[in-house]
């Protein structure tokens, strides 16, 4: 007899999912307010079956974890007019103008203006700021992605930008898909390039063995300095 509440961990598309066996008839998926992902399955389901089911719902987990991460991104801080926010390693001025809409952001010489609706909360402001960060990263990727891919000899089939709480980047080697953390726009530009090259190198070598680091040394000689900058907030793989 399989024990109720027994747990098993599996990583799908960069998301850690906790699978729990319960006395239930149906499979349930849940992403908590802290961004943790869980899946409850009937007692009779094997871990192998549960893992396969979790992988089939990878896009659901990724989407919902990303939403929660964005909502929580600035929950501990205040996004108020006149404060500074980081962009490419330097502080820029944040200005918030409330009105009747529509919501939009506007880049200025001084920084960023968020045109919000009256009564918008911190989560809405954070999501708007992330949209601006995404645009900044997308523009820089247009400049650096072709040369990075040429150096490594691998091309990404797609690059997705989203707020992540435990990783700066991830990839699926079998499909060539790469995901980058929106927060990279807060750091010096070499950090974005380092993470991009890191994930491209994983399309060649999927692990972190000597061959992988040899590729990093070859294609991104300054990667250790960039890694130290990122490690100050969140350790890199």
C-alpha cells in the first residue's frame, strides 16, 4: 500500500515541482503565492507516470510560476515616483503618473515613466516595469545574439524573457529553447551576454563538466567577473 502524503521532486522546464500522493481521484496542479509548484496525484499512480504527466503540463507550470514571480518581484520594496531603479548596472529615475489610462511606459533621458491607472498597486507597477525591462533586453539581444551564436556555433530556436526567482537562465537542449531572467536588465550588460553564452554552451554540453567550462573560457573569457556580479544577488549554476 502506497503511503498518503509521500512526496517526489521533479524539474520540468526549469520549474521544481513537488508531487504528492493523496487519497484523491483526480490530479491537481497548484502554484502557491510563494512561487512553489505542487501536483497532487492518486495513491495508485507511480512516480514515473506522475513525472510524465508533470512534463506534459510544463507550459502551465512555467506560465503560472512566472506570473507569481512577477507579482512578488517588488513586494518587499516600494515603487514610488522619484525613486531609482537599476538599468544595465546604473540607477535611473522612476516617475509614476496616474491617470485614466491606458497603462503604458515611456522611456526618457532620465529613466522611465510609468503611466498607471489611479489606484494601481505595487504588483501592477512591477509588471509594467518588467515589460520595460523585457523591451530593453530584447533590443540588446538584437545586437548581441547573432555574434554570440556565431561564436558558440549554436542557435537558439527561441528566447523567452520572464521574471525568475531561482535562475538567471535555463534552456532545453533538445529543442534549443532558451529562457532568460528579466532581472538581467538590472545588471551590467556583460551579465546578459554571459548568461546567453552560458545557455548556448549548454546546447553543446548539457552539464557543468570540464568541457562546458572550457567552452565558456573560449567564448566568454570574462564570464567569471559577470558571474560574481550575479552571485551577489542569486548564485548562478
